[in-house]
């Protein structure tokens, strides 16, 4: 199927469309990077909380063991 000069997009139109698509892609990538940054921050906070809870559990377990030994003696 051949196109006439009227139906074929001009180079300037194509360039404009490509530039517009590039801008959209750039914005989408920036948005994704921002979302990933927020997700990483949440992951760090969760990791810190889990670590603190695990540390508290170990400290409590150790304190209870010491208490039992002191009571036996």
C-alpha cells in the first residue's frame, strides 16, 4: 500500500511525536525511581524494627536465664 504525500507524516511531526514520547518516558522513569526510593526507605525501617525486636527478645531471654540461675543458688 503506497501512501500519498498527504497521508505520510512529515519529518517535523515525527520528530515532535518522538520528543513527546521521550519526555513521557523520562517522567515515568523519574516516577519509578522515586517510588523505589520510598520502598527502600520503608524496607530499612522494617529491618531496623525487626532487628530491635530480635535484640530485645534475646536480652529478655538472657535476663530470664540469669534470673533462674540466681534463684537456684
